C-alpha cells in the first residue's frame, strides 16, 4: 500500500522546493538531539518524496514524522521558502488515518484527545489536582521515583500540571475604557482557561484599557482545534473550527484576539483547514483574516493607556508557534520594552524549541525533558527574575524543567506584565500573580 492516499498528500511541488542545502538542520530540535538525517527537516522531506514515489508508510517512516515537534524553526531558517508547515500538516493527517497504532498508543491518544480539547473536562481536574497536591501524595510519588519508569507519559503530565490559582470569572462582554476603538472577540482556549485563568483575565483588562470592547462569550466557546490539527486529526479540527466560527461570526468583530501561540497559528490557517468545505470555506478565510495575536493587535492600535513603572528584569521566550509559525517576534518585545523600568534580556538559541510542542512532551517524555532542561538552563543564565512567554504549553514545560534542575523562576504572559503596568501594580504584586514551578507537595 502506498504511503499516501489522494486526500491531501504532501504536495509534490512543495516537496520539490527543497534544494537539500541543510541550512535548517541546526535549528531542528530532533536533529540537534540525535544527529539523524531522517530526524531533520531535509530528511523528513526526503521521506515524503519516497512516499509520493510509492514507498509504503513503514513504522520507521511514521516514527520520523511523529518525532517532528512541528516547531517550524525550519520554516524560519529555510532560505528557499520551503513550506514545511503545509507539508507536515498534510503528512500528519495521512499518518493519523493510515498508520496502525499500537494498543498503548491508541489508549494514550484517546485519553489526551478526550481531555485536552474540552475546557469543561479540564476544569473538572482542578479539584482533584489541588487535593492531590495538598494531601502530600505528590511528594510520596516523587520520592518513590517509580512513576517515570512505569508510566513516563503519565509522569510527564504529572510534572507539567501548574500550581493552580483561584479562577477569575470572565464576563460575556467587557466594555472599552474611554472611547471605543475596536470590537474584538477573544479566545479563552482550553489549557489557558483551565490552568491559566489569570492570563485570560489580564488579556481582557489590557484590551479594554486600550479601548477595545471585548466579546468573550465564555459559556459558548470551545476548543479552536489547534491541538487536533497539529496532530493530524483534521476532521476533529474542522468540527471545532466550524463551531468557533458559528459562535462569533455574526457579532461584527473588527478582530479576533488570541493569547496562546499554538491556537493563534491554527486560527490563522482556518481558510486552509476548511478550504474543501463548500459552506465554510469563504467564511473561514474571512474569519482567519481577522485573527491577531494579542501583541500584534496592541502594536497595530498603538497605546492609549498610560504605563506605570515596573522595575523588573525579564527574559522573553519566543513560543515557536508565535515566532516561527506566525512571524511575531518584534511586537511582544516592543510592548515589554515600552514598560518604564523594565529590563529585557534575550535567551541563547532562541530558535530552539523548549520541547513542549502541544502534547509532544507527553507523547515523547524523555527527549522533551532534555529539550526542556536545555531551555531552562538558557533561561536561568540570563539572570532574569521573570520569564515571559505567550503559550501555556511553554510555561508548563519550562516550569517543570526549572524545577527538575533544582532552580526557580517566576513565569508570566506578556499580558500579565502589561496589565500590571497599566494598573500600577508593584513588582511584588506582579510576582505574586505570576506562575511558579510548583515545589513537590505544594499547591
Ligand atoms: S518543525 Fe521543528 S522538529 Fe519538525 S522538522 Fe522542522 S525544525 Fe525539525
Ligand atoms: S528545507 Fe530549506 S533549508 Fe532545509 S534543506 Fe530544504 S531547502 Fe535547505
């Protein structure tokens, strides 16, 4: 059986764009880890070529595709403009439909995709998680060191769970402060909503302070489909995308704002995701054209809310799906640098993924831990008091890695710094609301 069927195989013309120069290799986290050609962008494109030429989808071919984090560092690095993003998206849905998984893989995937894209189910976990931490069971589990050996994916999940704060209830609609400059919708997300509600609350306040009326409709919105599309589950992704478009389409929005990098990159590709759908194709493309990362929109609008000093040293971490997939690097830095008193530090090897990559760190716990610890050391080497990033997955991954190497650092989203500066909070108040690696046994 050929590797690919006729439903969106990787496009031969895009495969042919690769001139095998190898410029992408040093930025590819799997190539950096293992030095294997077939675990590099160039190697994976070669495998796609073989698949198009009639080779079967072998276990080893599927594994090399599975091991790709989808970080898109290779897209940034490629001087020939190879659309690896398009190629791997098409390849993944082929692998997902056509490659038989083992029973263990099927069970793990069923658990992940039955939980993560459902904010209400995730929210139900908050109580048991708090109880688990409060009971001291976590300390006991850590002391036995058995979990990583018996169930590495479960151990990865356990280590990633953030310290939970009391969630702030989001209104359906938040009026603009002063003159209204735009009507914007806001994505609440799944992990962001369940585990980082402070980030959503800060995002809404900052938008309102900058003159945006914010339409949130928390009771009506679900997953945007990012996790599904990034893992080849495109039918599921299309279902989520249609529902989100239905929720906001008639509201007359000027923009739809996203504060999570992975979600933003998926939303901007709704036009491609639903291109075959006769009812939604045009609507999806129109919706996608309104999508903005929070930092993009704030820079586009320009500031009106006065900033108060925030004398704190921060390191800014480029989330891959913001920097590589959306090309948004300058805007968050500009917003942070404009906060009086704030010192911004850069992290070494900024193009290299932290190993989070959606659920890649749960599916591939050992290499993900290695990448996470590498990133954690680079972050700590900056001497910053606070790590700022724009993706909940990166926050959890780096927090867990920092904790494993026995260090500590506060973590926050760009929105939380802007919110603190606009509201005139002091650094101590900001650091109290920031996330922290949760010490074993604490909550
Ligand atoms: S997306 Fe990331 S992991 Fe995948 S081939 Fe490109 S650089 Fe490597
Ligand atoms: S993907 Fe781009 S950078 Fe990488 S080998 Fe091909 S042409 Fe060169």
